[in-house]
């Protein structure tokens, strides 16, 4: 009772001064749907928290200085070697600070997991259509967070000033210099003079520990606030509509679950940091502009930029004495710019193509949006080809083939593979839709075969339950103005569908909204249990003869 009185008194004291009781009650009653894909965003959030905690510890011992010194520390293999204070302090963290190496490795693994979780989270949002109205702004916030995460990772693993990170910085400087007109000025501004100079590590340190984390905190806070205000999306299911949220309240269920999940993530990263070595900078040695190591690879999230640079032919123009290094500028900035620009514009482009301006709080199953899913997989394959090409030397060595052969294959695959992936994915989605339609028409197969008195064999089926029926439901497709996507070809097209733009919009609408028609009775008039539309009649027979005397395909199939 004394504890209850103390809590009540504290709550009353705070509410009398800040009037927060009503807001806290609303917060605790917030409903969160339960689906495993929603954990991807939580992984990104909690790894960010881990990065802040471990980064604060490392900042206490790291010296962001490029002042030259001679090392006489614990790691005797580098005794007497000239190096920067940044590299020496990283060695000290690794070998002399109690728990320093473990914290360094946790920090690095958390950084990789942070970027991977952002990628997976954004793919989930794209494939399920969770970016649609009213969540376009949150989608754009995610688009901004992603490249910031790439920059934060680049600056983070460059701070130790080892040989591997120095090679990455040299590539960064080359990319900056390849930008026409302003490239040399940008490089001079970042490095504070000629490369490598003595200013790049202190400047990257400020960006890494102050500016970009501050932007992260602001953007993540805005992202969570908008999500909380607009309510969470939910996957299709029984009783789930655009006007409700089916799930569990924030307190106590979600708080307990998400608190345990944070501990699980921390434990997983700690285990990785304990047993899986990552970024052993003492093996690489201090950075020397004249040295480089074979088989060096960046962290996975920068691999696609490395692959684009290795893949690009040596195209350069010299105009009035000025060199335009397209062999660096195009692969370094064009793929990244294309992917992010297309992703940012897609919600608005899709809305214009489909004419769908409704609010969406129930997401789509990826199979029910074949074109969108196919485009997403095509982008994933495009990224994968570039990422694999970033290790073309390692691939050539392990498979004992020519390095130039690997590069030539990648130059073809970077265009052919995404196109092939698009069509294959779209066919798979349409095939899965037909499977769902078959289940709606005929129900679930029980595996029970029954012989009729006339000798026919039939398979018993059972109707779908309400939960499965709700998951298989397909959202209503909206037609373009005038009620049909052929409006642009009408004799008097409606406003918005006239001219060449209207015809392009109508054709894009056919592509984007392509799907297998589904309705309550199915294309052949059968109900969900495989019988007639009224639920009567015999189920289809295995090996029975159809009206034309041919043999049906089997199972519950009938010819239309």
C-alpha cells in the first residue's frame, strides 16, 4: 500500500504541474499490431541506441588527430612504427582499455546491423505498400535516413586511419573531384587542402559524433511521432480494416515485448562482438598513401558503390583542358541517385497512375501488387550485381577465372539480371494469385480421395476459415477517371486522360494494376468449397470427363 500511495502521490505531483496524465493514458492505450515484419524497424531503432551507448564510450578514449607519432604500445608488432594519434588511440582502445575491443566490435557490428535493418525495413514498407497515403512524408524521412546511414558508416570506419579505411577515403576524394566544376573545391573543403592533409580525421569526427547523429535523432523522432499520430499499419486479417487497429496495447504487453526484444538485440550484437572478429585494424597497419592491400573490401553497404566503380569503362572527356572523369562520376553518383530519386517519387507516381487517393492503413500482400513487387526485386538484383562486382578480385581468385571475365559478365548482368528478375517475379506473383483464387473457389485440399458409385475419384475439400479468407482478400481496384482504364482511347476522353499524357497514364495503369481477377465465386462460378455458386453440386472429379469429352487437369479444376 505504501508503494501505491507513493506512486499515486508522485503522479499527482507531476500532473498538477505538467498536465500529462491524459497524454500518458493515451500513450499507454496505444494499440500495436503484432506481425514479425514490424520488428525490422525496431531492430533499426535499437541498434541506433546501442550505437549511441557504445560510441559514447569510445569517444572517451579516441583522439581524432593526425599528428605523427612513434608507437610504443602493447601491440609489439607495430612497435617503433610511425602512425597518427588516431590510429594509436584505436590500438590503445583495442589492447589497453578494459573492454575496449569488445565495445569496438559491438559498435561495428551494430553499425552493420543498423544499415541492414534500415534496408530490410524499407523493403518491407515498399513491398506491402505501407508508404501510401497518409504516410508519404514518413517514407521520405526514411529515404533521407538511409544515405545518412551510409555516410555515417563511411566516416565511422575511416576514423581509425588504418590502411583499409585510408583506401576508402582515397576513393571518396576521387569521387568528389570527379564532380564537374565544383569537385576540386568540395575536395579541398572536406580535406582542408591537398589529400590526405591533417584535417580530415578531426572533421570526420565532428560529422560522425555530432552532426549526423543529431540529424538521426531528429529524423527518427519525427518518424516515430508521425507513426504514432497516424497509427500503425497492419497486415490483412480477420476484423482488420482501415478504420481500426487490431493488436495489443502499449502497456503492459508491447512495453514488455519490445523491452525484451531490445535485450535480445543487444545480446546478439554482443555475442557477435565477442566471437566474430571485425575490422582488425592492427593487421592492416597505419595508412600510407603509397601502400595498398590485395583483396580489401569495404563494409557490405558500400560494396555496391565499389562494384559500380570497378564495372565502369574508362570514359573521360577533356574539354578546354578540363578533364571530366565520367568513369568515376557516373558509377559513384548515378546508381545511388537513381535508386533514391525513384524511391522518393514512387508513392506520388503510383498515386497518379492509379488515381488512388484513399487512405491505406491495411497493407498489401506483395503477391497482390505484382508490378510493385517485381520492380522492388529488380532493384534488389541491381544492387546485388553491383555488390558482387565490388569483390570481383576475390571472385576471380576463388573461382580461378579471369578478372576481366568477371567484370564483363557483370556489365551485362547489371542490365539483364534486373529485367529478368522483374518478369520472373511478376509471373511468380500472378501464379501465387491464381493459387489463392483456386483456394477461394475450391477450398483447402484434405488429401482424402473418395470413389463415387460410377467409378469416379474425387478429392474432398474443406472451406477456408474466416481468418484465411480475410488474408486472401484483394483490395478493390480503382479505375481511372471515367470508370475505365480505356478512357484515354474514348472518342471524348475525360479531363486528365486527354492527349499523349493521358494515353501514357492509361497504359501505365494497366501495367501497375495488372492482377488476376478475384471475386466471391471465382472465374468459373464455383464457390469457395469447390461446388456451385450456391454451395450445392458435386465437387470436381479427378480424371473425369468434361463436356467436350476431354479429361480435366485434375484435382478440383474445371474448364471455364
